């Protein structure tokens, strides 16, 4: 095995005086809090926009807006919990990803079966007419 390169020593710049703190405030904790709030707000807005865009094609703009805004607290908490599970661990990501793939495949097969049933019904109706 190759030896690792030695690490560089920690920075010797003393920032305890607060003069070189990047951000709006001179307090680094306040800057971190503001950055966290901004990121969470941006994520929330982006999620709402993506959800509306996905629903708009099928249900129209007004209905999509109502669907997103009228979501129950139970549904919101479940979505957050599933997203946290999927992003915090590899087994969680595999479990959630596998569940989503299985649900998609199930929905597609059900759609094909419904189309076959409709086609069969149409053919049987056509056969009765003759």
C-alpha cells in the first residue's frame, strides 16, 4: 500500500476577533442560521414549482395549484420522512428507490391491462353488433 501524503497543518489565521468573518453579520452563528433559512426556503419554493409543473400537464394550472396547496399535514410529514430516509443512508435510498421502481412498474402494467380490457370490450361490442 502506498503511504498517504501528510496533511497540511491547520490554518494559523486567528479569526476569533471576528474581523474576517464572511457574511452579512460579524457573528458566524448568525450567518450560518441565515444561510440555513435561505436554503430551506429556496428548497421549499423549488419543490412547489416542480410539483405544480408535474401536475399541470394532466390537471391544468388552477387544479395543480389547488392540489399542491391543499395537501394534508399527514401527507407532508410522510413525504419529509421518506425523503430523509432516502437521503440519510444507503439502505434507505435503496429501499425507497426500489419501492418507487416497483410502484412505477405496477402502475404501467395496470395501465396496459386496462387498455387490453377496453380493447376486448370494444371488440366484443363490435362482435355483438354483427
